[in-house]
C-alpha cells in the first residue's frame, strides 16, 4: 500500500505539537519584548528600547522559521494567539531580569524539543533545531551580560546613563 | 486503485493511490479528503467533549463543517463516537503502513 502519510505529512504528530507550542512561545516572546521596549522608550532609555525592539524582531523571525519548517513538511502550522504581556516594571534592571528569565525558559523549551526529537528518532528536526540551540546560547549570554552591567555600574542616574551607552555594544563572540 | 483502510459499522475510509487522497464512505455518500483535510476532520471530531454531550441539556446533534468541500455533517453522539473509532483506526493503520513501508524501503537499494 502506498505510503501517503510519509509522502504528505513528514513529521510525527507529537513533533508537530511541540513545534506549534514553540511557535506560540516565540510569538509571546516577541510581544513581551515589545512591551519592554515601550516601557524603556517612554522613560527615555532609548538604547534599551532599541535593544528590545530588535529582540522583538528576532523572536518574530524565530517564530517564522519554525512556521515555515512545518509548512515545508506539509504539516499544520498553527497561527498563534498571544496572551497579555507584562507592561509594568519597577526598574530598568527588573526589565532585564525578566528578559533573562524569559530566555532561560525559551532555552529549556528548545532543549525539550530536541529531547522529543530523540525520543521519536526525528533526526531531521533535531538537526533543524540545532540552530535554535546555538541561538539560545547567544541570547542568554547577552541577557546575562546586560544584568552584569548593573552589578558593575550600579543603578544611580549616572550608572543608568553608562548602561545606556553600553547596552547596544553587547555582542556574543564565539572566538 | 482504492484500498480500504478501516471500516466501522456504517462508515469506511479508503485510500486512492491514483489521487493520493482518501475516500470517506458514509450514508451512501463518498467524500474525498486530501491528507491535510483528513487531519482537519479528525481534529473537529476529536474536539468534541463526549462527557459534555452526554449531559441531558446538550443538543441531540452536532454540526461538523468540512471546509475543503464546504459541506456540513450533522452527527448524533453515536455517530461522533463511530467517527472517532473510524479515524483512530485509519490513522493507526496509516502509521502501521508507514512503519512497514520504511522497512521495505530499505530494499530499494538492494545491493
Ligand atoms: Fe526566540
């Protein structure tokens, strides 16, 4: 009997489900960073706002990368609904703490997907997810470095100014 | 060529190798589904909360929309349960066939 399932629905249902869940998480991240950007922007932390606007764009790209993968595999990609994001923060430092928390949660989720791929012996998706694993190493690094800046500089007015000068300079360098 | 995949008391699903599609035979009718449409159909059938439908205040029939052919099925609880069995059986059989074909594929390169 012809294997129509394999021809037209390349991934296992369980893998489709976890990828759709990740699409939702990336969409939520994008929205959450947008809220952080707005908080920073209004309070005059322009560079921090730029930082989060860029992060928001990145998360949207992650979402689309997963979305296209599901479509390419002829599987159902679900356009996600996004819940409320946190809009109120006590301080600039708190915003960056939330960002790091967020990235750690995303890393955990990505690692769980890789675990699922191994469980179902889905070598192709595991390979596809490798990019996300690397990306999370970088995102976490940047979020952590930002927080460390507060430890070094403190949080008074001058320190926050110096933080603003440096936030866009943080780059992950593998070398 | 058509091959029956799964059959319940009053419905069956066959695979049409020529068009890569599936045929639902039910109530003297034939409805064709591409694989993605069959997934959509399964999702709506599995989406019903059976316990809720058992409550006396629930309506006697449920309406299922088939967007790929813009048709509606009006189903009783008994029919919903039968379609559940039919679709579970169908997808289990397809998965089993996939597993068998994977083993057979190894013989494609027989050197
Ligand atoms: Fe992301």
